[in-house]
């Protein structure tokens, strides 16, 4: 079964509460997780709630990573959604579990964009867009 993307729903329980309530730590861990998975970070947005809790999103060229933390419960809900075959969302999830000192992680994988193609593999970008990207890269290399 071929799909446009893979979406991981990650439950992180028994995490270090001090880390989960630190905006800088959570944001840097999420960006680093995207980098570890070899994703291309496009934009980052995080918000810290009062008295505690953080929500944030790392937009990647290949889709996104998002998080919502409940430090008072040592819990984080994380989504890692990637398109294509090059990015490995499992790498990002494992990295975050380590950074948050998670002792109890569960993961559900969903295939997104399952389209009827007669068994053909689906490119996550139209070929025209890929050709334009390649041309743009070539132009950027010309002095």
C-alpha cells in the first residue's frame, strides 16, 4: 500500500517534568529531532502557557512535527508527519524520547494520502515541481 505520507502519533509518558516545562528545551529538542531525521526545517512556532505547558510546531518541507506538553503529568503528545521516503519519522520520535527522558512511549503509525494508483508508488511532490526545484538549485549554483 503506497501513501503520500507517514504520520506518527506518539504518547510520551513518565517524562522529565522539568524538561517539559522549559520552553527553550522543548523547542530546541523538536528542531533537533527534525534535523536528526534529515528533514528541512522551514518555520518554528512555540507558545508557553501559564502556569505551565507548551505547544509548538516545527514546519518542515516534508510536513511537520508538533507537540503539546503537560509537565504536571510528565506527559507529551507528539505528532511527526512526513511525506516521501527520505525522512524517517521514527528517528525523530526516538530522539525526542531520549531528550525528554521518557520512560514509557507508545507510537501509532498512520499512512496518510492513500490514493488509488493501481499499485504505483506515489511521489510526494508532482514531477513538475521537482523539476522546477532542480532548476532552481542549478541556478543558485551558477556564479
